[in-house]
C-alpha cells in the first residue's frame, strides 16, 4: 500500500462532496459497549425511543474504520430505489 493510500479515508463515497459531513459530537463507550447518542443529535435527526437504526460499516485492510447509523426507514427507501428498477426488469 502506498503512503497516498494510507492517507485516503476508508469511507470515501462517490458523491460525498455533496454531503455536509462534520463531527457533531464525541461519545464514550461504557464497559458494556453502550453509548449515549446526545439529545441535540437525536432532536436534529428526529430520532425517538423505539426507532431502529441500521449500523453500516466500511472496512479498509480488513479492519472496520468507519461506522454510520442510518434510520431503518431511510435504508429501506435506499434499497427500494436501488433495487426497484432491477426488480421491474426481472418481473417483466
């Protein structure tokens, strides 16, 4: 691996320049592996008790380097958008 590859973020996504990504908060993981999502983030993301979040990971060199939380409803919409056209072609 070249030095340039080591400096590249592992979770670089095509089109990411369109996103507004920033560090919102730093959280601690307790001895049971739990963390608290800050209230400001929950409010901003409209996340409430009982909501489901999908955990998405990216790996580089067989090591998880990025972790993202996505609302399950949003993930379902993404999958439908991606697979919808494919399924239409298969069903025809």
